[in-house]
C-alpha cells in the first residue's frame, strides 16, 4: 500500500504529511465560508469569486478566457456564470473593439456593492493569523509562496501573479529584489497577487 498523508499512523511520522492534511482542513474552511456567503447572496461560489476578482483586477484581466485560467475552469462554465450575473444585473459587457468575438466584463453599481460585501468572506481565516508573531507569519508566507510556485511549475495551479514567477524578480545572496520597484523586498513584502506582475 502506498504511503498516504491521510493514513493517521503515516501522517504522525511526517511533518510534510501533517502540513498536507492541515492545508486540506483550511481548504475546507474556505469552502464552508464561501458557501455561507453563497446562501446570503443567492449566488454560487464561483459567481462570488468572479465578482471579487472583477472588483480588484484591471480590465484587461476581466475577460472570460482569463477568468477560466484564473479559476481553472472551462470557458463554458465561466460563460454560464457570466450569463447569470448579467441577468442579475451585477455585471455588464463592453465589446472589445480589436476583437469582435471578445468582450470585457465590468461590475455594475449593484455588483460592486455585492463584491465589496462578499470580499470579506475569508475574514474568519485572517483574524486568527493576527495573533502570530511577525517571524511566524513571514515563515508561513515564505513556505506557502514556495508551495504555490512548485504547484504552478507542476501545472496544478494555473495563473500566478507572484514575485517568484515575475520577470522583475531577482534572487541573490543579498535576498529578494524587484527591478521594477528598484528595491530589495524583505520576506513580508513578497507579493502573492501583484498588479505589476510580468510573466517571466
Ligand atoms: S513587479 Fe510585483 S510581482 Fe514582480 S517582482 Fe516586483 S513586486 Fe514582485
């Protein structure tokens, strides 16, 4: 039988397996919180995630094809959600003048209000993190960024806008450096989702 992080005995013998199971619990917490938000807004979890994404990202990313990659879903699934959000008048479409088959999605006033309210759905996870020391938070952030980078390289997580995958990022003995900001980045300044990210 193969070693499994969910085998309680084998899990107890390995820090990596305990981390895998801990991350699974946290993923469950995200799902639960998103479903709670879903009940309150009468929107599906992916519809809520689309609204939150539109609220915080530039218009060139607010297209069906980009959203499909962002959420690792098919364009057809994203298009279905977009259709419902249009019917509910939470978003509107603007035609792309350069490509007649493409359009940009924007929040309406009502959509902005819903997105702003829903964007706090993960606060229950953020709150306990404030009780950690700065050192603990930096170690956790650094470990998670490395994990996300590896999952991205393995093709499991698709789009990334983090420092480690950015053309402006340099890592040397002196530490992390951003050539765009022309500044050294200390551990807690590394970005998970940077608007200036340029794929390396
Ligand atoms: S541009 Fe943003 S993502 Fe890229 S290295 Fe600088 S801070 Fe990091």
